[in-house]
C-alpha cells in the first residue's frame, strides 16, 4: 500500500482537488490534464458547486468513461492471459 502512494499523491496534488489549477503556471496545468483525477475533481466541483475549473463537465465525463473502458479492456486482457 505504501508504494501506491507514489502514484496517488502526485495525482492528488496535480489534479486541482486541493487548489484551483488556474492558480498555477501553464506547464502545471498540462501535467494536471494528464491525470484522471483532474477530470473527476472538476466533475465533482460542477456537481456540488455549479461551476468547473478548467474542463467542461461533459468533456470530463467522456474522458473518464474512456479511461474506465481502457482499464477494463486491459484488465480483461491480462486476466485472459493468466487463466
């Protein structure tokens, strides 16, 4: 579990969940857009507060669905190889 924090913590800090991404330089926003946590944080922000930070809600939802489908595809592929 400790090794998972190496992946999770940078994603939390670059996602805009703790502070708005508009407060940071452009290169930091580009890094933030590479993490799926950014899209879920913007989606939650829109659902709870009625505004979004950088990514529109429909775009966030479509990106999250694509990422989810990609991970499901990869996990099915790995499980089929093992069994």
